[in-house]
């Protein structure tokens, strides 16, 4: 089915795999929820239609698909049986965000700036980042406000992905040093 962006409602969805949850981009169309597939420039619309038809016809059971035009981009959206709900409260994004994926992205070359740092007379802190830079990165990449980015950083500490090198203080949008636990 070929739709325009105004025909669907964009939303965040919770996808559940066993005990693991993650937030994914989605659309709601007539009460049905779909997750993002591949996107194509408008001039490759026919390729997108061909891929959508193949996706719809190949699997057993049949998976419902949508093709949504949004400006000069065409995106395929797929029905997903692992979707459990729409994220209606933005605070839920912090609760359900996949921390393993977040840490992998933050530690990647395009991630937060990780380097050896020092404070005046103290020994250097190895492979760490500054809290403010972590909040900047999370805010830009995940499109969260700074308060929610700080709460996501605190969740990284609470779930032992991250530690504060300066003290046992909570995660802060400031000049404190943080290190991923696997980088000790």
C-alpha cells in the first residue's frame, strides 16, 4: 500500500524479545503498528515497491507492509509481531532503551569522544568521556532532551555499563569523568 506521510502517525514503539526490550521507530496506520524498514530516495521508488512486494509475498505467514512517501524519501514499514506497545510517555524511552546498543554506538568511532584525561595533580583517567559531552551525544543521536539524556546516563550506571570516575555521584550533565565498565 502506497501512502503519504500525512496518512500515518509516526511514533516510538516497544519491541520485546524475551527479557529484552528496545525502542524502535514506527508508524501507526488505522490502529496497526509497523516498524521501519529500508528507505530510498524518491527516484528509486520502483525499487522500493519491488522490495515491498517481495517482502509481502515471500514469508510465511504473510507480513503486512506499507510504503510511505515523506518528502523525497520513500520508506518501507513492516508489521512486527514483537511490538508490544506505543511509547506514549517520553519518559518510557529511557526505561526501554536498549543499553547494549547504546553503549556500542557510544563507543564507536562516531560515538562520544573517549580519551585519556587528567585533573590537575591526579593520575590520568584512561579511556573516559566527560558527562556533558555524553549528554550532548545522547541528546543529538537519540533526540532526547537533556534531562532524559541524564536519566539514560544514570540508567547506564545503575545497570553497570558505566561508572563515574570522579566519585560515587549520579550521572551529571557536567565536567565529571565517566568510563564504560568494559574499558577498565
